[in-house]
């Protein structure tokens, strides 16, 4: 059985998490393949929740699969598709099946996804969700009823180091820290100076004791992909020099180049101790993650 | 709509109407299925005037005003231009070719141009 | 004020299929100001309906009327009086409140909405209306420097912004739209009241207005 994430956060020097992205449909064969590939290479395995507002096999179900296969799941919950009742219910279920780690997110907008006429919920926002998990952890539900059987979640949230303007994001980030965080997995970073600036800001904030920061890493496999992400994916910005580097790699070597570039990025974060670890989001290319970690010297 | 349907020409008194008048004096020939309506300024023509013209059986409508920058009321011809654009969309919604309404700018002595515009609209009507 | 926009002509004509005598009723208040359903628009739509019908070879007689405020029963009755008797159906160019008021007063006549009522808003400039208020019944404007996060933030967040803000402070959903929380930040910063944005706001009471809403008040 995998080591509890909470313990790893407290004791390990450099923490590595990755992401398993479910597909559309009840066929879980590929998902299981990715879980098997990654579960022993990482300290925690996140599962996205209808990522980019595209309907997929659920995060909760996938976390169960990870448990069944002996991995350590991190349940991602967004506020887009569920109201406060459904979220509390899901958390009770998750805990009852040994899923103890939760990443609290607001959620990408409906318009980003494929069900463009759906009703967005957003009964809560991410900060309120973090507070909610703490309330459940204290043995009560949101309206003050005692729980028959409590929960004890390790709580994470996201942050956006490349936000422009950054000040409103930092205010929001402080509110998350005030609520009490165990870990933060950031949106994708490519520029180490930007990450360092973010960490400087972090160290000036309140309520940071024991909070681990894992830098988000999204590998790029081609110039087109990078440009697409810049245009369409919220919170991601790939700098031109990296787009140029991958673009110059000859055809047929893009995968290897991407692995090398990503490995280099992670290695730098580790060697310069810029933050406490990384969260690798390979979005559809989960099978390349082991090679990336190897290239990073992990 | 009939092939020789009427053309309504809203003509601004300062420019297009004088051009029409000059065309008459110079005996320049143009199709006779046109009704010239003299107005103080192209800006006086509303979107509804244009639609009503079609309702009453017109096959084409011309809104004829001064050249841009020369409008006596400063922006009447600009407003007319915008309204003609809007009217085109309204006509398209109904299934009438947007080219059946047109905004034209004139100087007071452009008699030939007046005749030409009438001819062009008459052609367009025949084509359909 | 209430902002609405006219439905496409095809949709309106489909609603009216089979009816030969109709009454188009505009409203002289909000929808006149936002150029959706006032006297001019009634004239234009009626003209289009007649043109389209005659083109298809169908019979259609269109009467026109405008009520000062279509949501006020007295005004509707005063203006429309006996006109309704002469028609088979009514096409309302009022907002949803106007349509339903008339539907209640003239129960035997089918009534169709020519407009899509969209939001409570204001004119940013001529011809451009922006949503301002979501009628949530629990006004938050004191805490956000007068910018509503419920409708001007695409996700309705009370502790914003979300992580999806685009470069330059634009919204995740629409690069043409400003992120409301960036606007709120700048407004509060100008006023030296950023402490308000630093505060944690509890989950919203979404049952502040139990729909359908009802308010009883006394006249002073």
C-alpha cells in the first residue's frame, strides 16, 4: 500500500505528484494502464474532475481505482458541477473508501468544455470549499450537524504564479493559506524567475508554516500545442524561447526533446531548491512521465 | 416582386434632388419606373420608411444624400448610411436581397451619376 | 433597467405559423430605451412580418400598439381595450414580465414573446448595454467597491479571482471581457480599501430569493 500523502509531505525533501486524466466512457482500460505505470513512481496521483469542463469518467471513481491498485490518490474537486450538498456527500464517500487527499478547485468555465449549454453550479468557490473541508474535518457538516463518522482530509489548492495582474491572485492565495493548507499545486510554470518571484511572495505571506508548494509542470510536445495552450488554456503561458526550442527539434524527435526540456526544468527546481516539489500534468501523454522523471534525475 | 417594379429614390434637397433636376433639364435618359421623393436631408429617412416603401410595392429603394463631409446638417448622411446598412439586414431576414436598398452620395451637379444609379437599380431588379 | 433583444425573425414567424390576424404590442419603458420593443421596433417588426407573409403568399394582418408599461395591468387594459377581440393571437415585444401580464389578462388568446429578456443593465454607450445586476436578493456591492461579482464574474465568485484570468486582467471565458475581480481590486485599491478583498466571504445564500419571488411593501 502506498505511503499516505500527508506523511510524505512532512518528511520528504522533494515531492513528486502526477495526474491521471480519465477519458470519456466507461472503458477504464487505458486509465488502469496509466495508474499502473505511475502509482509507484510518484508520491501522489491526482485525478482531474471533468477537466476543462469536458464530461469524463469521474475523479472519485478513478481515485477508487487508484486505491484498488495500491496507489495514493489525490481527489480533485471543482465547484463547477456540484452544489454544497453533493460535495459534502462525495467527500464522505471518498473518505469511507480510503481517499484522504483532496485538491480544492473553482473549476474551468463551462464555455471551455464540450457541454456548452450546461448550467454552471459554482455554489461555492475554492476558498469556501477549503473551509468546508476543514469543517468536515472537525466533525461537523456545513450547517453545524454532528457527523456520524468523521473525516480527516489532507487539503490542497492551486495557485497561478504567472497571473497578470498578480496582485489580486496573491490576495486570493493568502485567503487560501488563512483557511489552512497542506499543499499547493501550481498552474504550469516555465519561467524559473517567475517561479522564484512567486516563492519570494509566498515567504512573505501569513500562515505558511508546513505548506508545501509543488510547481506545476506541463510538458510541451510541439510549437502548435504550445501556441494553442497560450490562446485557449486558462492560466498557462509558454514563453517564446521554449516554443522556439521545441519547434527547432527535427520531426520525429519532438517527444524526446519534450522529455529532455521538461526533465531539465524539474531538475533545476530540485537542484536549486526553488520549491518543495513538482506536479507533472502530462495531459494525455501520461506514458511519457516515467521518462521525464528519469531525465530529471528522480 | 414585378420585374419592372418601382424604384423609390429619397433625394436630399441639397444634392441628389438638384442632380435629378439637372438630369431632367439636360434630358439625360433613365428608366421611368422611378419615383423621386424630395427630402430636406438623407438623415430624414428612417429604417421604417425604407421597409414601408417595400411594403407598398417598391422593388428597390435608393437613399441619396450629400457627399460625406458636405452634409448641411453635418451627419445626416452618415446616419442614413447606418440606417441603410441596418435596413439591408432587415430585408435579408425577410428574404429580400439586401442589394435592393442602396445609399448613394452626390454633389448637386452629378446628373449623369443620378441616371446611372437608377439604371443600375433597375437592372438589379430585372435580374432576379 | 431591463435589457432585452429581439428574437430572430424566423423564430418569431414559426411561433406565428397558422395565425392570420395578430396584434403586435410594444412597451414604452425599458425595451424602448434598449431599442428592442418600442414603437419603432413594433413598426419595423410588423413591416417585416407583412413583407415576409406577402412574399410567401400567406395572408397576415398585423395590428400595432404600444403600452406605456406592459407589466401594469391598468395600462394594458387602457391601451389595448377592444383591440384584442379583433385578433387571433398577440405578439408581445415586452420583457418577460410584460408578456406574462398580458397572457394573464387575455387568457383565451395565445401570446408569443418576440424578445429574449436578458439582464438588468445599463448603457455603456449608445447601442451598447452591459449586464450589471443579477437580482440575487442579497446585495454584495458594499464589499466590492460597487462591482457585482455575482453577474460580472463569469463564475459568480465571492472570493475571486479564479486562476483562469487571462493576461491583462481579462476573463477566462471571453478575452474581450474584464475579469470582474481585477476590476474590484483596482477599484478598492483606488479607495484604499483593499482590506475588503482580503476578507473571507462565506458561501452565498442562494435562497435569499425563493423563486418565484414575491415582495410585499407598503407605500409611504
